[in-house]
């Protein structure tokens, strides 16, 4: 514990932090945006019967509905304007990134640099609108058929309710997408990941209280609750260890003579993370599975026959659901790794800078070596992600937990703060270097 505390103190220099005004503004801006998001999750949709939604949330809290509600920070169970959360944007991002790998036009845009990236982002926004319209309309139709002991979930069903629901939810989804982009550009950390993280963390206190209440009433034994607590701590420690694991490839730079002086001859390392994709594969896999299943569940058994067949075959905790979920995680782990790391481009950059991997010729041989290393690491990283996401699903299936416990939740709750702290550390280092350069200029000026 002492070494961990010393490492944390070394990473975050409180004295340097107090002087980094730009960093403090970014942090306060991020906190303010997340507060706005949390307040928006309590704005209800017009025409919804809250008693029926509360009853539905209690009876379906451990299934697909509870999983989606966890990601939305409770917005779905309250049926607020943020019911879809950021999921349409994530689905649109998946489709656009898949298109960059299979469509030559999108691949050409990706290679254009900043202008191409802006065009791809614009396509993602347009697709987000389309997906949000379809999903919000499906939710409106499903809500009209939802019944409870207090009556219908919709007070005045009809075309006006459907129209207002679509307009409200789509507008709220686009507003949340804009908030995430503002955090990424003007705040600290990845905006979309922080939005999902804020929703999960906001639900943790109520989940703990519900678990303790189940223990008090005898629905769950205190031994089992303590076991879940110990399991959660062990899972968090395992995720931290795996997220920090990396393979360092030795890079050598040759010596060269310029006049009478020798330059170069240094060595460095090329770090490659074991899990270079972060939480992207589980989020992508969850978004592809959860939204159609949640809409089918909202229909209350009154939807189309094919939709009910999907709900019956892919029930949460089932073998088919877990198999497809793990397949999607492994697929997106390999797919996203191919996007974030290009062995040919890395080998070419090393060759231009005069660096080489000992034992491998610069160029094609180095690229093949890097590709083999990344492939082996991705196999281990994908297996790690699949394990973390599969174990809680088996717990849910075996013990029929009345609350949601998922591996994606663990990954997001651990990885997002780690990435945010790393960005804070980078800003602090940049601030310290800027101060050092200013002092150097002042010293040289005084000497003149």
C-alpha cells in the first residue's frame, strides 16, 4: 500500500496542480457538464405514468432493463428525456468505424487527416439522429402497450404522444452527444466515456442500499453479500493490473557523426498495452445487444412476433446471449486494435527516425514483427475482456440476482478514472515544462 500511495503522490504533484490554472478550469468545466447531465436525467417525458414505470423497474431490475438502466444512470427507469442516453451515438460510431474498414470512400476520408475526421464525425452525427428517431419511436410504441397495476404507462396514447416522445428524446440525445464532445474538447478525459461512467457511479449507492435491504429481508444471505463484495474488490484489482500491463519493445538508434561530434546511440522502448482498446469492445458489444432487447422488453409482450422471439432467445444470462456477447467483445477487440495501432505506419516512422528493433531489418520485417506482437497481445487482451465480462454473467445466471452486476460496469468504473488521471498527469507535466521554459528564457534574458 505504501508503494501505491507513493506512486500516486508522484503522479499528482499537488503543488504543481495548484498552479495549473488551465487544468483546474478544465476539471471544473467537466464537473459542471456532468452535473448538468445528471440533472437532465430527472426531467420526465411528458405523458408518462411514473407509478407504472417504477413498478416495471422493480420487477425487471435484474434483467436487460436493469442493465440498460445502469448505463443510463437510472434515466430509463424514470423514463426521462435521457432514456436512450448516449447509446445511439455509440451505435452510430460502430457503424461508421466498420465502414472505414470495408468501404473505400470512408477509408479515404480516414486518411485525409483532420478534414476527413471532421467529415466522419459529421456522418456519425447524422446517423445518430436516424438511430435515435427509430429507437425513440419504438420506445413510444412499446410504452403505449405497457400496463401495470396503476393502469397504462402512457396517460394519453396516440400520435401526439409518439411525436412528442420522438422529438424530446432525440433532442436530449443530441444535447448529450454535444455535452460529451464539449468535455473531450474543453474538459478533461473522454467525454462519452465519462458520461457513461457518471451514470454507473450515480447508481452505485442505490444498488448497495438495495443489496443490504435484500440481506435484511432474507432474500440474500449476508455471507453471499460479503462474497459479492470480495469478488468486486478482486475484480477491480485484476482489472487495474491488466490495464497497466504492457509489452515494451526495445528500440535502438545508431550513432552518427556530424563534424567532430558523435550523436545518437541511444535506446528507448516502444510500449504496447496488453489491452490497447480500453473499454470500447464491451461498450460496443453491449450497445448492439441491449437496445433491441430493451425495446422488446418495453413492449410488454405486445410487440411484433419476431421481436418477442429475439427477447426469448437472447434473455439476459442465457447461453446464447453470453455466447454472442463474448463473440462481439473478441471481434471488436481485434477490429479496434487494427484501427488504433498500424504496424506498417509505426515501422515506417521508426525507419524515418533511424530507429530499429535489434534483430529485425527496418521496414517490412519490423512491421511483420510488430504485427505478430500486437496480435499475440490482442489475443490475451480479448481473453481478459471476455473473462471479466463473462464471470458476472454466469453469477447472474446461476444465482438469479435481483440487481444488475456486469463486467462492463467494472471495466468502465475502473478504466475511465485511470485514463482521466493519466490525462491530468499529462497536463501537469506539460505545465511544468512550460514553467521550466519560461524560467530558462528569463535567465537567458537577464544574462544578456
